[in-house]
């Protein structure tokens, strides 16, 4: 199934370096505290993306990782900012310390391809956790290897915390389950020059196979480095996934590992997340309640039989903080600009009255009021005319006030490929072939697309009915920035989603379109096929991820419902062009 996607951004490295410099120059005037630290970490993440882009540009030119004046200078910048981040963290955000100048004397290419680090944006990977984990490394000379992409930044944190000099960033390449390194003789020679050095290998994995870590271990072993000199700093304490070979698993168990644990960093000694929440929202009446991984469902649905399906790997970290008789949801929305942009969207929606109260951003966690007395929307038991009217106001607002860049989401061609692939895998080639008539029409439809920050979650449990009958939208700020291929789309995507999820009749769809000022009929028909095809793939993959049990059964049942919705959409899509 096609579900995931994260297109790289093409950027001018001079512009990116200038923005990093401006951010750093503004920090000394900021008041000590969490907001200043957020800005500092944002500069670190941007510098890591720049170093990654420059290193990948050099790799593309030579076909191997090699010394590069521009990339090496960028890695020195990353390490310098990382030192300031670690000093700020250790001082409780009171001390800023020395900030490096954002300067690179070496020639820069006209454009680099920067990849968003998914861990910082989606999965609550904190760079500070890697500096904390590095405290367990033995004393002595240290060479730090950060694996691209996110390991570029994480390696800088480890190097800075141990005063080890700039990290080396390497790109594992090849088959996803059999990665390998390509090192120039010059880089290999400098990396291995000190026979007494230990090696710290840094990344956010391991994933399904652990092959990125394995590529480094293979290379070091081939150059005579004993396993006892190698230390791994992964993002979690588990081992490689089911695609790892037995020999890889055995080696993983032998090599020293120092996981960079989110739980230890924010929930363990010092209770950092709780302290941040208390500083913003007041003293806690109870411990933080973890509602991640679908745990929120037990608070919204009394009967587990009504729980919706969730994907275990795509659920954001979420906690409830109770203070002053109120309950607040702390949801991870991203570090750096990812979190700042999500918080700005949430505040805009709150000002318009569409979402719960927004209290602030706590270094990656958005604090919003949790409406204890709210219940999920029942599409069949509500005032349908009022629902359609509210949808028109809400989606019309997003269409008018929340524009997105042209490169912020999947093209219609990518959506078509996704829909056809998922339909073929689930329903067979004959059904998938019914989408082929759309392909020659896509260039014309693409010219009609006006990308906005779509909601992308129209399911009834995402709508909160208040005791007085009012309606609020939950989780409205960041699903167009999720780790999937959809991204920001024309508002027709949300209209199609609402039609499927809230079971809108054709007449209700017509009233919704009219209330929004019009949505192109042909574009909506196309989106109406792509939307259930995407959800079919998402829930099929969720069932596979769960493996078995009730959660897998929920996901399979949801996939079946979306397959039926796709069939209906294909039937309607073959109607005359002026019908929807």
C-alpha cells in the first residue's frame, strides 16, 4: 500500500544560512525560558538540514561520502549550536552560552535538497536526549558518526556534549534492508586515524531491519575496528524489526547501546514535561495521563466496541494535564518551525471559534483545552442541516485564510498513483483500472488546485459536541503536515473526506459546496476516489502493524468500509461531468 511520503525541499543554501544567522542573532535579546530554548533548537534543526543538504550534494557529485569544505563547515556550525542547546537545557533554559556565527567560507551550490527530519516533526525525537545518552560513553578520544538525515543533527548533539569535535555525517545507501556505506579513501583514513578512538554511531532507529546502523558496523569491522570500540546511540531501547537477519540481531545484542529515551528525558527524573505544563497551566492535580497510541479513546467512548481504528506508528505522543479544575491536552506537534507553525494555525482556528482553547507551545507540545464533557459527533443523530452549515463555515475559513505553498502536498498525479496502487492491491486490477480515465485529465485539474492547510481528518470522532450543542474540531492544526503523502491539498480533499466520513447525501454535498462559494465538480469527483483509496491503504497498513488482536480487527474492518466507499466513488465518478 502507498501511504507514506515526505518530498524533499529544494532550497538555496545561502537563504537558509541567512535565516539561521538571523535566528541566532535574535536569541541574545530574548528572555531566558522555554520560548528562547525553542528558538535555539529551531536554529539547530535548520542547521542540521543545511548540513544534510550540503553533504548529500557533495555525495551526488562524487558518488561517495568524502571531505567537503562546505558540508564540513556546516557540521561545525551544527556542533556549535548543539553546544548552546545543551548548555541551555542543563541550566533549565537560564543560560544561552556562546552562539557560533552562521558563516561558511567555502563555495555553496546554487541549490540543495533538504529533507524534513520526521523524528523532530512527528515522533517526539528530542536532540537533548542524545546528549543525555552520550554521558554513558566511556572517556577517551571519540569519533561521532551521525547517519543522514536526522543523525546529522543528533550526531552534532552527541559530539557537542562530549567536546569531541564536529561529527561526521554519512549516508547509508542501497536496498532499505541491506544498506551500505560508500566512503572515499580520504574520509575513511581520517575517520580511522586514531587507533585508540571509540566510535559513537547515532541515528533515530533501528527500524524494520536496522540496516543503517548495520552498514556502519560492517564498514568499521571491514577496517579492523573491534566491536568493543563501537557504541550505538539509537532512538529506542528495542532491537531491529522483523526484516533483520539473525546475524544482525546477534551483533546488535553484542554491541554497546545507549538509547536516547524520550521517557527518561521528559517523564523521568526532573519530570520536565510536567514542570513545563505546571509553569503554563498551574500545579497538577494528578500525574500526567498518557493517552498516546489511541489511549484517548477510553475517555471519549464508554464502549470499546465503538473505538475507531488507529495506526500504532502514526499516533502522536499525547498527555492530559489536570490543573485548577480544568483538563489540558498536551500533544506533540513538532520541534522548531514545525511546532511553531502548528501552534500558529491552532491559534488562528481558535480565534475563529472552531477549535478548543489554545494555551501555548511547550517545546514541541501544544497545550489545548480538553473538553471533558464533550462527546464525539453522531452523524446520524444530529441536526444535519446545522452540520452542513458548520462544515461550510469551517472549510470555507480554511480555504480562505490558510493558504499553503505549491510544493506543500502531493500532486494530483501522485494521488492518482496512490489510489490506483491501493485499489489494485486491495480490490484487483479491474477495479483499479476504472481510475485510468482520470489520468489524461490530471494536467487540467492540477491547474484548478489551490493548496491550503487542509484538515485531513473529517472522521466523526474528530468533532466534539459540547453540552450546549456547540461543535468544535479536535486535532485540526497538523494533519496536513503528517508523515504521509497527502499533505496540503485543495479544499476539495476535505469536502471529499467529509462526504465519506459524515455520510453526506448528494444534496448535502451540493449545499456544502454552495455554502463554501463553490468547489470544482470534477476535482471533487477525483478527490472522492482518492480519499477512500488513501484511507484504505492507511488502515490496511495499520492492521499489518498491529499483527493481530482487536486492534488489527478494527483496522481491517475500517479498511473494508473504505473499500466500499471507493467502489461507490468509482460508480459516481463515471456519472456525467456536470454531476457530483
